[in-house]
C-alpha cells in the first residue's frame, strides 16, 4: 500500500471532519440569525462581535449541563442513539467530491476521500441507517413522546426514501453512472441537471427536507405536540449530538443536492483555468452552492408551518411518488429516443 | 344583524382549485414575504447600551428624598405601608436624638425602612399616601439579583445620596395634573 496515499486520505478525512463540524456549528448560529432577521429581531449578538462566538458558548453550555439518564431507559441504547445519528451524518461526506484534482508536493490529490463507484447508493444506505439513531434514541428513552417521535421518524423516512430514490434514478440515467464523480463530470461547465430535470429537483429537494427532519417536515421532534419528540429525555451533549447531527445532515444533503442538480464543483467558464487555480475555484464554487442550499433550507424552515401527519403521508405516497415515477418514465423514453433504441 | 366593523369575512369551504392544490404558488409568496422581512429594520432596543425613553409618569425604583438641607423627609408615619396593596413596605420608627437635627427633618424618623422589590407592584400608592413628600417612584430600573433576599431594599439603597440628588420633579406634579 502506498503510504503517501494513506497519509493524504487521512489528512483529507480529518479536514473533512473538522470542516463538517465547523460548518454545522456555524449553521446553528446562522440559522438563529436568519430566524431573527425574518422575524424582525436582532438574534444572538452578545458573544463576541456580532455574536460569532455563540456556537462555542452553546457547545460549552451543552457540556456543562447535567447528563441525565431516565431510570427506566435502556442505558446502552440510550447512549447509542445520538452516537449513530452523529456517526451516519458524518459518514456520508466521505464520498462527496469537493473539487477537481489538486497538485501538492508533486502528488495529484483527488479532493474526495473515497471515490466509490456506487457513491450514490452508499449515501442512500447511510442516510437510511441515520434514522436508526432517532429510532433507537426514541425507543430507549421509554417515554411516550419519544416513542411517538421515533415512530414518526421511521415512517416518514420509509415514505420519502422511495420518492427520493426514484428521483435519484432519473439523475443516474442522465449521467450514466452511480459514482458521484461520474455524475459531477457529466455536468461539465454549465450543463447542470437542474435545467433538464426541474421536476426531479423539486421532488428530491422536498424529500431531502423530510429526510433531514427539517421544517416543514420536522414531525419527529414537533415541539407543539410531542414536547421534543425523540430527544425529549435527552440532555447535555447527547442532546447536543442529536441537534448537531441534524445540521451535519443538512450540510451533507445540501452538498448532495448541489452535486446532483447544480453541477457540484463545476462552474461556467471553468475551461479557461487549469491546475491548482481550477481546483481552488471549483472548491469555492462547490461551497457557494452548498451554502446557498443551506440558506434555502433555513429560509423554508422559517417560512412554512409544519405539516400534519396525514398530510405528510398524503404528500409522500400520493403526490411525490407518482410524480417521480412519471418523471422517471418520461426521462427514460426520451433517452431511449435519443440513443436510437426505439424507432418508429 | 348589522356588523360592527367592516372586517367581516364570509368563510367558505369551496373545493380548492388546481393552482391552490399545488401549494407551490402560496409557498413562493410566503417565502417572498419572509425575504422582504430579512431586509427590514428591526425595532430592538439593545438594553444595557441604549435605553428606552420613559414617559414622565413612569414608576420605577423608589427613592427616599431628603430636603434642601439634606435632611431625610421620612417621619416613619407608616401611611405608605398601610397604603401598599402588596404589603411590601415595613419600617421601624426611631426618635431623633440631640445633635441629629442635620440628619432628620422631624423628631421622628425611620430607623429601618425596607421595601421588598419582589412584592412591590409599582402602583405608586405609597407615593400618593406620603404626607411628607418623602417617598417617590423614579425612572430608575430595579436591577436583577441572584438571591431573593437581595431584593429587600433597605435605607442604604433607598435614601438618595447627598452628593447625587435624584430628580423627582416630574413625579411631584402628577397629583395636581391640571397645573402642568
């Protein structure tokens, strides 16, 4: 095994870990600021200039709190729940291509921890495990509200995973590969999938909101009905991990949406650059798109009220799945015509 | 029946049209509204740095006034304590000794005068009851404390300092408002 490769991947993985956590931390700050602006308030502005130390203060607060475990809770599962939630949220970022190849110390480094040829399936698999964190956490709490949150989370996940998967298949058909790198390379320059598949984007985006448990689909934690849903009984950093996992998941799904629909690290006019300049610009382009997606996630959260549970199921099964299936069929027929497989 | 306002709306449960069922136009409209609010000026007053301008009749923390020679006005008559609906005021009267004429205006004075700021409802009846113009409510804000007993204010906090007199002229006129 090439030691250089090992070191390079290790550094990349650690960097990715730190960046994901940092972005997640600052998303909490930005979310609060955005909520404040939308509601004509100021938002956190006391910790440091403009309140930029707020996430650190929140983290310290979380650690200082009493770590409480209910008497009748299953101790080990209770600890396992937030662990799984955080672990799976961080895992997904491994296959995401962050930019074009960069050359450092005479080595060409791919800005992707693992170029799996089944990248998108890997992400779907890991995201599905993510709900186990919520389910186990809610179940182990031994509390009615937590259990309801867990049940809602799992049924919501099953319902929306279908439509999400079918709309992802449409993109896979267009790009002709399961690896995220193939999907990004197929959208070179300004040749983004959003211009070919706007309906698919809409379905995928709605499902992504539901998968990350963001409003208007945050029924698992629905404060007004379920106290705190699956994390009712959690406190201290265990609660922190649950809340944090949501933001990491939001970051990763924003990145995924940028890859599938907005060309990933591609940007218009990228052919006039090369080498490390291109690499840095592509990373910048990718993060810009990701941040805009995160902004959209938050903007929606502070605009739309929460769904009722039957409305959620109705939307998932009776609206999004038929739309995505029809979209997939139409795309398939168009591709077949273009390739000349069907002739009249 | 004749309606009192013109804001009456007839509610109907007609089936939604196709555009309404799509929900998306309504969602975009809502998002446009929130976007507009993002750039609106907020009305927040950042308290410790800036303070709200109080009305002249604002009733905040009490003060025990001294007269123009620096003698305490209060004679511990107890009318404020009687008038207080929250029973927040207690006092112990004392007799002025020889040589204390510069400290207290009359022969009787309050040795202990305490107001429990947690009980006080800032109604201003104590001030209205006071025959000696001794107790007034000012436009100062009662600061927050960490312990409950720190909210019981004694004379050390309430009596106005000699070198830092507190202006209550705005409150002195409230009884005879026609003069203003």
